């Protein structure tokens, strides 16, 4: 049954849903909606603290049930022709786009991001389903030139098996589809665990997946306490791969728990992105790039800029224009039409931002804009700019995950490359320069898995998303994301007469 709407403490905006069956409060296992032992947890709107739903809280026993269901469904799903799997995925894609407004509303209410950003994420999430529906048809076998007489050699890719998918709260739809549809297109089955902060988006996608014809047991969603559920997933040898997006610290724990069963790991972990602005850049354009790269999802994004390096000659002009631009940002609840910056996800996130700002100021940084909580509500923080931030400040060493930008100046290209690379993270770096040779040099010199030059948006189905160093393992998106959920099998066939 769908979630009950009669409770007086439920959010009024839920009445705007055109399809109320998309708001689900039960887990989805083996093609059935289940409550488990009857325990539940509240999902609330970070903008207002109003209750959205009470969602079933499952444990280790139900997680094992989901792995059972996925294991049983695997043989039939892998045996389907890629074209048959693609037809189901394409239907899922079509249903997502048809439900775009409802899915965006659910996401905004549980995550907090403005509706315009949520709509963009739904489009982005759906694009991965479309991409992998087609890419799954191209997992071709390859012929190997034989080095043995009387032998033919073939190498082919086969699906790994059951895949565990653990998704974060900041992109609750896109992270699920990017991971799950790659595995599904490869012929694997899924046990997914969404963040307890934002489970409703995943459950809505499960509802649409069921309508699209995904067979029972192929796609399962287990809601509840992460440590219990993910721990059970890691320890089960039937689950052959884990795909996780989240902090580096949690990624290390998952990797350690998966080691005894030698699972394949695909991990997108922390980021600490630099933005480097050279003095040949157009200042107005550079400011817009910086604002977009810093404040999307209120800065709660592994791709968000944390450190802004501006060449000294234009630093004052950049800081003045940047401060004016972010001070004008409309801060408010995501469901308000003009909102550009929503709340942070919970109190811990706000406290972390406050700690980073206080630490930087204590070490000598200057406050150019913002610097405190916003009057819109307890989980809102003003868009903030710190200048002259010392290298030993916490914000220069750790991911802030909030709407605070740290600006420092530099003089030479060699200097700024060394400073940008001086981190254990290596997910994405941004560069603004009109010098073509410099663009190529920076593209090579920066120790990051992705480098964006003179733009912010770079991700999508065709590209291999992922980082270097402590920012992750493997890639998502592109053919590499599909191949991550396959094993190579080599056949050597005797052809001697």
C-alpha cells in the first residue's frame, strides 16, 4: 500500500503529487512491498522539519531475503537477450520522464534542493537508464589471435551476479540509476540500500521499475539502518560487487568488510575540488562558473568547489564580483519557485560548516560575505565567501560540503598546480583560462580523474565518472561503468582435425 496521507503532521505539499502511489513507505524485496518487523523511521523535510513519511526499517534478516531474491532472479535475468533487458529499461526511462514533476517534488521535499535542480536531476538520472539500455547491447565478445596450433580463442564478458548498491542522500535518484542500470544492463541483479535521509526517491523508482516490467527479485530496495544492512551485504559471499557513493571514511570501512569475500568494488568517494582562475580569464564568466560549481545542491556535492585559487592580478575584482553575486542568491525552501539555495540536510552538516568557517577566521581568513545561519530556518546557511584563507585552515584540507567558498591568490602556474594537487583527494578540478596551451598543460598536470576547463557541467552517461587517490575506485558511466559489473571469460577451443 502507498503511504497514508491522512496524518495531520504530514507535509502539505504532498497533496501536489499527481500520482500518490509514487510515495511508498515500504521496502521492495522480491517483487513485494514489505514492512519487515514493523519498525519504521521518519523522513522529514529539511526546510521545515515536517514529516513526509514513516518508512519501513529493515535489518539483517530482510537484507538476506533481498539477496536470496536477487540470487534466484539472476539466472533468468542474465539469460535474457540484451535487447529484452533494454526494452524493460527503456520503459523505465519513459515512465521516469512522464513522472518527472512528481519525482522532483518528492526529491525536493526529502533532500531540500530547489525544484529546478531536482527536475534536472530526474532528467540526469533517467539519462543513465537510456544510455545503458543501449550500451548493454554492445558487450561484445572479442577474438584473440591464437598462439597455439589448432585452437580458436574467444574472450567474452559475463555478468558478475548480485550487486550491492549503496546510495547517498545528496543525489538520491541519479546515484541509484547510474549504478543500478549499469549492472542491470550487464545482466546482474540488484540489492540497493538508499540513505535513510532520502529513501523516498529510491522507492518511487522501484515503483516505476515494477510498472516497467522489471521481474521480481531483479531490483530490490532495502530501507533501514545503514550499518546493519550494509554490513550484511558486505559479508554475504553471494553478493559479488559493491557500488558505493559517500565519504572516504565510510568507503574504507566498506572495503575492509568486503575483503573477506573479495568483492568487486566501485566507489565514488570524497572530493576537495580546486577551481583555478588565471588572469587571462573573463572575470564575469569566471564568477558564474565558480558560483555554479560551488553552490549547486547548497554545496553538498562531491563535485563542489572547495578551494578557489585566483591569480593575483584579478583576485580583488573576482572576490568583489563573487561576493555580490552570492549575496544576491535567493535562499529558501526548495518548493518555493524562486529558491536558488536550499537547506543543508541535517544539523550535523550545519555544525560542520560553522566549524570550518570559525577555524578559517581564527587562522586569519577574512569574511567577505555570509558567515552565519540564514533566517530562512535552522538548517539554512548563508552563501559565504572567505578570502585570504591560510593553507593550514581546515577548509583547505577537508571537504566542507556546504555553501562556503575559500578564496586564495597565486602567482605562477607551477605554484598553483602544486597547491591544487596537495590533497589526498582527486575527483574533479576546474580551470578557467583562455590560453589553449595552458589548458592542455593543466589537463595533464592536475592529479584528478576529471578536469573541467571553462565549464561546470561535464558528467553524463557517456563519460567515465570517478576519481584518483582517496576519491574512489573504478568508474561509473560509459562502457567502463558497464564493464565493472562483468567478468572476463576466456575460451580456448580445440579445432584440430
